C-alpha cells in the first residue's frame, strides 16, 4: 500500500470513528457492556496507541534503527497484517497490555478533549506518513506490544485497522 492510500485509510477510519462517537449519546460515554471498557475508555485507548507512534516518528530515524534494528523481511500487505492481528488477539485471549491496564474511566467532561486529541493525532500521523521516505517506511522498525517488531509502513497500516477494529466493536456492542 503506497503512502497516499495509507493516509486516505487513516483519514477514513478516524473520520468514521469520530463521527460515530460524536453522535453517540453522552450517557454511554461512561458505560459499556458488562465487564467491557466504556465508550470513553475505547476512545482513550485509541489515543494512547497513536500518540507513541507519532512520538516515535518524530525521532531521528537513525536513533530508531539503533534502538530497534532494521527490517529483515519484506513488508506485508494490509490484509496480511489484519489477519496476523486477529490471530494474535485470539492467542492473547483478552489480555490487556500494559498501557491500557487499569485504565481510568474518562468523564463526560473529558469527551471533547479526547475526541479533539484523537483527530489531532490522526492528522499528525497522516502528515508524518506523507513526509517519511519510502525507504524508512520499509526498513525502520518499531515494537508493537502484541505483534512484535514491525516496519513503520506496517505499524501505520495496523493503526488504521486498529481504529476500524474498535469502531466496529463500538457499533456492534454499544
């Protein structure tokens, strides 16, 4: 998937999510299905997952290569990443990873802030995706808590799917 297609995918998935969250009743922001995250926690989780990626993409690429190494395999396509993520989710059996464990329940007063930050971080990721070289997209790797080390192109495509995954969950169960 080329950079423009990835940028378009990020925009599409985030716009759908934000639109749904804005239309969703405020009362459900602090509630969710029994034993599941609230709508607010879902949104906060997505914000918590995109911010470290944007922070990493702001670092000099040579530092990322020094810290995490470089890709030793070809980049997978979007469908292969989605398939691998679904497999890993099943293997994890509902395990929550460090950053999202014991997550606070955002208040209704936090809603606009979180939605604005999600939109801002999405725009940042789109901008950074356009600016990074194709070589760095394919050779620089970053760690993912569930998927392991991934080339930047893959982790950005995964981020678009991650938003879609949570939006689908929200639409179906909330």
